[in-house]
C-alpha cells in the first residue's frame, strides 16, 4: 500500500444513529472544535472519508453522515431522493446535533447538495471544500454512463485504494442491490438538475479540489462550477481520480487544513 495512506482501513469508531422525522440516519461524529460536515458522493458512504476524518478530528468536530439510502442510513416511506430531500435531512440532522454553523466538505453528488444547502440557508455554512463536485444543474452520473456503470472501480486512478475492507463494506451496503437501487432513484429524480436561473454567485470561500485523472466527472467539467462562487481557489491533484481525497489523503488533508484555518468572519464563528 502506498505510504501516502494509513495502513489501517478498519471500520471507524464514533458512529451512531439519530432517528429523524424522515428516517434513521447513521453518522460518524468525532472530535472537538469547529464543526466540519462531510458529505459523500453517490454510491458511497461515511467510509469514503476514512483517510481524512482521523486527521481532521484532531482540531474539528467531524460529522460524516451516510446519506439516506446509502451506508447504514435508512429512508422513510415518503423520502423522495431529490436534492432538496437530502438538504432537508441534513438541516434536520444539524438541528438535532445542535450545530448552528459549520464548515463543509462535499464530494461528487454531495457537491450539488452542498450548493443547494447554501443557497437555501446560507447562514449556517462557512468555508466550503468541493471535491470532484457535481454541478447543481447536472448532478447525476448519467453524463458519463460508461464510467458510472462500475463507480467503485472507475472512481479510482490508483486501484490499490480498493482493498479488502472497502470491498466487503461495499458488499454489505449493497445487500440486495440497495446501493445501486438508491443511485438509480437519485439519477432518475435528479436527471434535470436544478436551474440557477441567474442566481447570484455564492460568497462563501471555497476550495475546489479535483483529480486530474477523474473519469466520473472529468476535470474540464469543473468549469461549470467556477462562475458560481465569488471567492474560490482550485487545486488539481496529479495521479488521482474521482475520489482524490482517498487516493491522495496526505496532500488533501494538508490543503484542507490550511484552507479551513484561514481567518473566518469573527461576527459569525463556526460553533
């Protein structure tokens, strides 16, 4: 295994359930300090942050939920799989956890959720990190159907990330085709995306990180995001694919740590 990653990839401790109005949510909640919410992408879970949360929990309270229908999280009978349904669940979860303001890291489809969340309730989000993020107006994987047929394989440029624990946990989450069925519903419901209709660019400081070898959402599609954030920086990681936070965690973690440690608005502290 490359030295860029920790040797252990065991299931992370600090996980628990919260029963909300629209379903029971499983999440990892560890560390103390400013809040840091981590939203995974389509077809994955909190486990996709396994090389990142142990680093960040030294200085942050890291909240990494399984989105409804993924991982160990459940969905209520009325859950609609629309981006707005996910936004409402996140808002409900943050209220349950007593989180008034938080930094946010979002990967892939989670990036579309993140933008919608900020546009819906901007006062609760401070700094934002987007990782190979989907565009709000075209958030699903059907823009690259060949690569999305096997996201576990095609998300990684460095295939050594696909180790035994990841394979076993992915099989557990996809029991009876659950993960694939959720992704099918998400793709169908969100196929048309959400049009911005000239909405102003977002003011949150944002760091956009992309893997140069991303096959799921290719690097050139990052241009769809740039005009919608006023205060943005972008970093491209060589030798990494769609899940660059898993493939290059040492570099990724340091980039994000530096970005989140920059001066925040003293009138609106993350708490």
